[in-house]
């Protein structure tokens, strides 16, 4: 029998399948991917560098949705804010992937290139080299924490007896608009404001 005109397996299909499993259940295994694609597990390994390689492919796929154009704008705080908002939106679309990606070192070249641009932006703005990764990590904490928050139930606090927690009930009743968006903007401004106060190199 001749070979099929369309390959049964390639890196794109593996990535799509892994991301689908992550979105559905927060985890994936190589045998699960193989079963979904109707191939032997060993066949998957012919196309990727093990499970860690698949994790990086997923990271690249999600990161493709991040708009890096803001990193070309100035001043630096406007650039970082624009990048952070897009970064948050990209990962908010796949919140179950965040815990997995956060426990694996970033190796994907296209993702590392984004960090290179962010580092260059801060160095150009006069930040001390020793402070650059502190700023970027703090920014990521706000971004990824908020991306997870967007996947949380709208009502995260269920009060059955307002008399027992009257101040909490009052504070929740006072919320207007999207709590997650407002909290993210507050956290983002907090990071940027703290960064502005760092000494120049």
C-alpha cells in the first residue's frame, strides 16, 4: 500500500493534540497523544525531543499569540505594559497550561527572543543589569497570576451569612466592572511603579 498523501504525524499535529489535552485536563502524556493521533507512541518520539520537547512546542504555540510590537515602542513602561496585556491574553486562552509551563525551563528559541527584546528594552532605559530579571519576573507573576484568575469563577467568594462577614459582603457588593481586569491593571501598575523607583545603573 502506498504512503498516504498527508502525513499522519508532524510537529504541528503533536503540538495541537498536546495543547488540546492540556486545555481539557491540565496534563498530557506521550501515549495519550499517540492514541489521539492513531499512531504508536514510538512514532511520536521520531518528531519531538521527548515530553520536554512537546512542552516547549506548546509554549511556542501559545506565545505566538503574544503581540511583541509593543516592545518596539517607547518609553519602556508603556512598552512593557502593552506586552504584558497581550501576554496575559495569550495565556488566559489556555490557563490549564500555565502550571505545567511554569515548572519547565524556557528553551524555545522564539520565546527566548521575546525575553531578549524585553531585557534590551530595560537596559536601554538605564536599568542596572542586576535588576532586569527582577522586573521581568515580577511582571510575569502579575501576568500569569491574572491569566489564572480570568479562568476562576466570577463569584470567588460565596457568602452564606452576610452578618458573619459584613465587611467582605460590603466590599464585594461595591465591585463594579470586571474584577479580574481591574486587579490586573492595579498589579501591573504596582510592578511598573516599583520598577520606576529602582536606581539607574
